[in-house]
């Protein structure tokens, strides 16, 4: 499936109805034990944020966001043709030790643990939003990935990292820590997407509210110390400089809405439509109000108008998702 969306030819626009997935599109939208302090939250603009994330991660951790993260996992699995990882792990029946860095709700770690019962899977995140009931071979920890990792060197046969670009400020150090704690012959897999722009094969993005949203989002996020001008070469070079070899790159397009022709592309766009119903607010609301000089009302108005561009299928935008796999030398 991913090969279809990874082609270089422009995605064709379908102006016909797509009722199965359409909605009204107008939503207003070191390791620590799980103590009460870790479960402390603050509320801003009607959304819940974890206190440990203050100044480090600007997205909510409430139930609405948890549902979106699970949907996003389904979306990425779909564009990867049903696979939850791309690393060539066939040399291991079950990789002994696996790290899911920035595990979110824990859905990827649970899926991997279910598929590989002989693996021991650790999921790490700032916020304790993972389920308390897990498989025997899966556990979750609360920690800050930008601090010094406390695991043994050469410990993990596989490290999985997805969509941490809005949280990691020191990428070279992050890559170096991945290298240090990956075993010889083991793999790291980085899955990311651009933060400062969308792609479009016609002129429908220009002058749109969606483009205004992306431009303001990137400007505000950059003020937090996050590097927004990232691309696939940035991650390839970072992993190579850390010492990884045998790099493999998978690039796939994700339409913002169900506007393309073609069954697979349309379905991916439709699922992303659902993802963006709450995702655009999750990404933009806190940075707009805290770093963009915008009120809650102004921020939400822009978010609603930008999402209308997605829901109306008049703006034919998409983003790339890059999956970069590297191996630590034997």
C-alpha cells in the first residue's frame, strides 16, 4: 500500500462524494514511579496538559488526545502496508530488548509485545497515559528522553521512535543516546514528518487558512527551541553522524483530507481527516496562545477555519512521512 502513496506522480483530485468518512468538520475545536505528582495536570484553554511536559512538550494528554494518538497509530500502520515497523528484524525471532521512545498511549509497544512474546518491551514517555494492564513482556516508564538515559550501553536490539519532532530540542544528543544504547547489529527506526510546511501539486494551498495555520504554527513552535526546518536528509545525516550504517529510507505521502482519487490514497486521507479534527487543535492551541500572542478565541477560530479547508477538500495538500532505519555496526 505504501508504494502507491510514495510515487512521485501528483495525486489526482477526486471531487465526488465520500460519505463513508465525511463528518461535519466543524468541531470547536532518571525513571520515576507512578506517584500522585507524576499524575498531576494543568488545564489550559479547555485542554489537559501534564505538568512534567511544561516547557518541553506543548500538546495535551487528555482523553481526546489519547484517542487521536491511537487513531494516528492506525494511520501509520495503514501507510506502511499493515506493518508496525520497517526495520529488518528477521535475524531475531523475538528481539530480546526493545525500547519505544516517546510511547504515548503505549499502543505501538503493546502491538509489538503481542507480536513478539519473547521480547521485553519498554515504553517511555513524559506522561503516564499508558494502560495499567499490559502484556507480561511490556512495561511503561516515565522519563525525559532528553536527559541522560539510565539503560545499559548496547542493551536494545531495536529502538523505535515516532513523531517526537515537537518535543526533541537536541537531536544530535538524542541520536547519540540511541546509538549508545543500541546493541551491536541492532536497529533504530525514526518516523517523522515536516513541521513547517505542507506539499501541494496545484495552487490550492496558496492563500488558504490551512497554509496560514501551518505558517503560524511553525513560527510559534520555533520560539520554544524546537527545530522546525527538518527533512529526511536531516534524520539520515544525524543517524550517520551518530555512527549508524546501512540506512534505509521509506517516504510516504499522507493527504490532508479525502480529496485524492484511488482507493488507498482516499482512505488514508479520510483517516487523516479524522486525525486532524482534534489534531490541529492539539498541535496548535498551546503554542498559538503561549508564543503567538493570540487569544484562545483567535486561536480556535484559525484552527476551525483551517480544518474547513481539510473537510471541504478544496485544498489538495499532503505531507510526507519519513521512516529512516539505521543499524549499529557489528
